C-alpha cells in the first residue's frame, strides 16, 4: 500500500518525503514536519512503520528517528505476530 500527501495540524505542516513497502501489508514512511509552535520554528524529520490489517486499516504503528529503527521495530512486531 503506497501512501502520500501532506497535512496541516495546528500550524504544523507534515509532508511525506518517501515510502517503502517491506511487505504487502506494511509501509515505512519518511516524513518531515515544519511550522511554528508559540513563535518557535520547528522542523523535524521522522520515520513511521505501519502494519495494515484486513481491509487496509492501520492496526499498528511506530515512530522512529531513523529508517533502521523503524524497520527494526516493524520486524519485532511481525515476529511477535507469528
């Protein structure tokens, strides 16, 4: 499942920079959030691992600083599923 897009939440804009599909029911997403919080500029990159259940609903997700951390968390979750 490929996702893409951007959103704005309370003055913070999120933008999806990259997606990867390690398996047909998982995705790794690299996103950047930018904006201002109480006048302080914010820019933060992050990775998110997502596991989808039947019907394409996200049933598990994990935020991480790097793609390696996100993939490691995803692999732990998939192993626990077996």
